[in-house]
C-alpha cells in the first residue's frame, strides 16, 4: 500500500520545508514523550520523596518546577508545531489532489459521464480525496514520530532496568509490544473490505441526493416525495450499517492494545511488590512502559488508515487512471482562418455495440445553412457529436476545411464552433457571466449586441439588477424561452465560423421564434450553420435539409425537392401539421 501512495507524495513538494519542520517537531515531541517524561519523573521523585519530618528544601522544589515546566514546555510547543504544520500541509495536499482530479475530469470523454452517476463522482472528488489527504498526512507523520517515541521509551526502560538490575521490565516490553501486533493485523484485514463498501455507499447516497435535488418539479408533479424519503431512509440505514462496521474495527485497536499493556503492567507490579522494588524506581519504569504502548496504538491505527485509504484510492484511481477516448494528436495541425467547409466521408459510429450512424457521406460548403430532421433515434445528435468531436467515428473521416478532425487540437476545433444545445445549461451566476461563457474577453458593448441579436436584451434589462442579476442554479429563475435566448446570446458572442443549433428555438413563442430566425439569417452570413429541427417552421431559414433515418441520410435537398422525392420527409411534415 505504501508503494501505491508514493506517487501522491508529490503533493507535499510545494510545502516540503513546512512538512520537514513539522516532522522535526514531531520527532522532538516523540523523544520528549517517550524518554523525556520518564526521565523527568526519575529526577523529580527523589527530590520530593523525602523521608522524615523535614520539609523539602526550597531549592529542590524550584528545580522540580523548572524541570517540569521546561520539559513539558518543550513537549507542548513541539506538539503544537507538529499538529499545526501537518494540518497546513494536509490542506495543501487536499487542494492539489482535488484540483488535479477535477482537471482530469475535464479531459475525459462524454462516455465517462454517461455511464456514471454524477453524485457518485462528486463523492469521489470530495469524500475520497479527504480520506486520502488524512491518510497521507497522518501515516507519514506517525511513521516518523511514533517510532521515536517508542525508541525513546524503550531506551529508558533498558537504561533504568540495567541500572537497577530489574530485567523483568525489559522482558515485559519485549513480550507485550510484539503481542499487540497480532490483533492489529487481524483487524486490518477485516477493515479493508468494509471500508471499500462504506465509500461505495457514501457515493450511492450522494448520487441519490443529487438526482433528487435536480428534479424538484418532477418529484412534486408525480407526488414522489414519500418514495424519495423512503429511498433515502433505506440508503442512510445501509450507510449507517457500514459506518458502524468500520467504526467497530477502527475502535477495537486501542482497547486491544491497552488490554495487552494492562496485563504486562499488572505482571510488573506484582513482580515489583514481591521483590521490594522502590516506588522511586518503579514510577519512571512504569511511565516508560506506558509510553511504549501509546506508539503501538498509533502505529496500529496507521494500519486502519491504510486500509481506509486503499478503499478510497481504488475509487479515485477509477477516475485518475481513466484515459480519454478522444485525444489530441502529438503533432496537431494548426487551424487558422477557418472557412467552415465540413465533410463527412463514409462515417459510421457506434455506442458500444449499437451502430447509430452508417456510412454517412455529406458535405457542407462555407456559409451554407443546413437543417437536420428525422425521427427520434435517427442519428441527428450523434452526427452533431461527431462534428464537435465529442466522439471519434468508428469508421470514416470527419473533416473541416480538408483537415481530419483527429489531426486538430480539440480546443482549436471548438473555438471554431458555437454550439447551442436543446437544453442549455446555465450557471448560478449573473446574466453577464453566463453570456461571457461564449467569449470571456468580450466587451460590454459586444455582450449587449449579442443579447440583442438573441432577442434577450429587453427581458434582461427588465430584471431587478439587469445584466448583474443572478439567475439561480441551471437558470431556474428564468423561463424556458429566456434560458434558450441566453444560450443563443453566447453563440452570437462567440463569432465562430461554424454554428450548431440543436433546436435552439424550441422554447420560444412564435413571435420570438421569427425574430431569432432573422438573427440566425444575419449570423449565418459567411458561416456554416447546422440546425437540428423538430419544428419545421425553423427550416424556413435553411438552404438545404438532411433527412436522417436509422443512422442513414435518406434525403438531401431543399424543402421543395424533398417534398417530391423523400417519403419520410413528407410523413414528418404531415405529422407536424396534424399535431
């Protein structure tokens, strides 16, 4: 397990001097505890344990006070420096670990997110990274500090035992310390399995809560509140069950070590009583013997930490070792002055075993506005996903200006495309910040112009704080049409040579739809535009229409041409007229 943790110690490099300082403080604390306190007792007891009626000399009492305050002062100061320094380093480890994990998530392909619950991913990012942070800092600290405490205490036992010819103390130490190891190893084996199940259950609860919070209207509309609460209760009970199982094994370490230690100390006390060992010799030795068991307990907890960390590390590495399916080339082609000519050449694409596009061949010229229609599941969205290179084709080539998309940097490609999804995601930020997603360096004048083109400026200025109004998580303070128009404003602001609209006018009323269509016509000047259309009124602005069915293009032409030549197109139009 320690070998698996070695790569993660890189997060300590930015704070290595603080970490080394905290370790040195820990060493001082260990020696001060294991050797310092027993030796203080050895010096103090003879000075205050005076037989007869005469009081203890004042000078001796002052010396006792100086020794105790000085020794404990060093111990307390080093303990604080160690604990604070380790806490600081731990937070820096957590910062780096979470940031790197989050950054890696941004590189992963869409397929990773499609097969995972978002709440479980959040749990791995928050909870499992915290477990790993605590483990890295605690384990590293205790592996250094506790052995010194143990060696200090053992050294005092050996020194005082040899000095007083009381070898039973050495024997008690040599027998009892190893005896503590066996129950610890047995508990560690039990703990790993339960810790992994606990972390999985934490992820399940987090995912369930996330799903519920994201669907408040649906839950209330279908009266699902009681079912949701029951589901949560079951999951929380299951979580509690695994928490208690882990807690049982974690908390068993200290009592078992203390029980073994008590047996050893009891044997020593019996021996001391039988052999008239004086209390002045007895107390320092018992103190040193006690400080032998405290490090053993802490070192035993390291084993439990390692098992919990291993469970969290397994979950984290499912993310960190996941490779993106869509990769940038080692030597990418520079994409400059994009004209916007798009070509699909014999393109096929499958999700796992499900073939959703079949040998698609089509070309779009610069400035051409193309509509895409077809029944649900026909391959329209998959076609757009390949254009945006969210996925790579199974067969064939998708190209822009004659360049295979796989030869381009993903960042360069997506800089050349403005995309408005059917269900746009808005952030819990101001209207201005949400529009700036399209182009973060845009000026206020450009923002206002883009909002005006999207027919959003009027409703924005009517809000209480205008462009500075916060719109809530996912834009919940806006209507569906308003959210759609903000997403359009992003696309207008981007000024990209290629525009992709996934039924961008679907949430607009007839009046605003007509206004947006006018804006699209204006925006399409010298740009290539793809519009996935469910409402055929959207097609009034297109130059050409592609008709998809079962992953194939079964129609390609103008509205008038398809009315005569494509039966599916005729059926779709007729169906919408009836609706």
